């Protein structure tokens, strides 16, 4: 894979770490991260997933155990609950960890298009799959 031409290679030989966080299975966020990472070749990033997050304390404990400040990292997340999403975003901002909300903006756009309020139901996609079968 071609490296960017940077004056100072701030990452060296360290493999960046992507944390995938979700209030459900985390498959949606994980799939997006894997698709993006595939653009950079095998082994370009490591991915750690934390599923079934119910509160910000769970995320704090996970990061306390898994975050390494000497290793570049980012968080990709999907949280149906807006309050939980904001609390986690504040915690990530406090730690200086960049993050991407993969679900919130999409839900907002669809809500605007339909004029409906979202259910904010955790794992709603899996409920639809079960009903179809």
C-alpha cells in the first residue's frame, strides 16, 4: 500500500486501533470499518468491538483497559439512544479520541424525509429480520 508523503511519520510502525462501539451487536459499525479498512490493505488497522453498551461507565471501563495513548486510535459507533450517544461522545472528547457517529446522522435525515420520529429501538434491524423469517 502506498504511504502518504508526510514530512514526519507520526505513526511509525504502530498499527492504528479502531474501537467499534454499539448498543446492539455492533455488526453495522464493524462492517463499515472493515469496508473502509479494506481500502488500505491487510493489517492496516486492528479492530476491537464492544457490543451491548448500556451506559457510559461500560465504555469508560473498556477504554481504561484497552486504550493505549502511544497507539493512534479512533472510535466508530452506532447508538440508537441519543442521550447515551452524547454521553459517550463527551467521554471520547474528554480523552481526545476522535469518533464517528455512523447511525445518528442517517436517522436524522430519514426522520426529516419521513416527518416521523425514530423509535430509537436498540437492535431494530434485527427485529425486522426476525419478523421477515
